[in-house]
C-alpha cells in the first residue's frame, strides 16, 4: 500500500517533468484545427500563408479551400463536366493565382474570381510544377528530361533546361528569375531562368525527388529518395545543414518570411521546424491518422507558415516575438491541419 501511495504522489511530478522537457525541444502535439477535405485522399496539395489550400483529390479533381472558415470555394477541373486526375498543383507565393496540371495540360486560375486565365499543352508528361508571385511565370518539370519556363503574360516558352533523365521536382524563386530542378539522374541543378544558364549542380546518391527555393533564391533544399535533405547556400555553393534521414524522405518545405527558419514535412506524417543559423530543430509535430485502425502510410504534401491578424495582436500585447507561430500542413490522407508553436 505504501508503494502505491508513493507512485500516486510521484506520478504527477514525473509527468510534469516529461512535459517540461518536451516543451523545450518541441514535442509532437495535437492540431488546434483540422479540415477534412477529401475522403479518399490526395495526390498533391499546396498552401499559402494567407490561409488558402489547393488540393488535387484522388476522385474529385482540384479544389481551392479558404481555411479561415473551412469553405471549399472553387472546384477546378481541366475538362468541363468531369473530374480531372491531376498530377500536381501549385499556388503563387502571394496566393493570388493557382495552377493545376494533368499529364499533358495545365491551367492557370485566379483565386479571386475562380476563372481560368491561361491554358497550355506540354510536349511531354508533367511531373512537377511551380508558380512565381502574381502568377507571372510557370516552371514545369517533365518526363522527357526537360523543364520549360513559361512567361504567362506573353504566353510563350522563355527557356528550356535539361537533365539526363526525367525531371521529377521543380521550384522557382518569388520573382521568377531563379529555378531549381531535381532529376532521376541523381542531380539537382540551379538555373538562371531568363537565359537557361546553369548556376550550380549538386550530385546525390539517389534520384532527386524533392527541391525547394527560398523566396529570394538564397537557400536551396534538395532531397534524394530515402536520403536526408540538404540545405545549400546558392551563392557560396556550400551545404550549410542536413535535415532528416533515410527513414523518411522530405516531401514539403516552406521558409519563414525572414528566411531564418525552415518548416519541413516528410513521408512519415512528421512536421519539423528548423533554425538555419544554429542548425537546430525547434519543434516537431505529427499529423494525425485518418483512423487509428488504418495503416499510417500518409505523407505531408504541403506546409506553410501562417501569419494572421491575431498573431500580430498577440505580439503587440505581450511585447514578445511570436511571429509565424501558427503553421499549416496538408496530408495525403485528405486533411489539412493547423498547429501552434510558441517561440520560447
């Protein structure tokens, strides 16, 4: 009986100590909000910092959601009257435009009106797409070993860049001047897009299936299949840090507005927050499964820092820096989540 009493007495203290420890390193915690968007799951997704979610559903084509009230505001399909099997989607960094793509066609949409503002056919199967600010430029990775750079206003291809195998991943800087490609030839390449000039090339041990760029192109992230992610300084060509490992591949990345932090999603439903200067992990969350009885085989398709008016109000009232303390994530299981991170 005495032993039982001691356990009852000490248990709350032990739990408090555990919680305190995990609050320092950033433990996994439940989402503060959840939006169910597709019952059968998603092929692709993207998020904007002002709270829009663009998804490619397995059975119902593309749709744009406003997360502030959880409303699906537009259904976007390339063929009228039928659902399109989309291979990729992308939002512009300002959230004003969106692009959706099936195997050989892509459409640019206005997120304000919901109407299409551009349509293109491609010479090969589309594997990845990226969209610059204001929807001015589209970068498309294709199966024919090429990526094409489209000027939306003029309607033409400004540049074509090449690898020695299929281009599985592309990214573009906010102003549309710098592009990044990842290929099955196990390389990632950085390009000056106005003339297709190669700026950097990085070799990997496996095919490169994920790439991303910071807004101004200073930082590049490349990740090979079943490999850690690499963060590169594009000016010095230096690898400044690695993220993750072989157990789960990178599948989504977003940079904070000041480009000092990186939000990362992987193929094991994990979302992590990293500081570039200190090369340390600040926080970690795990997206819930759709059902505890079903396999956990879902991956994070999109992540984003969310800046809201309430965040700014909290900052003014407390006098403490809590910018971007809300993050968004979309999982391939068909749900989007909001998590809260309080900067210590």
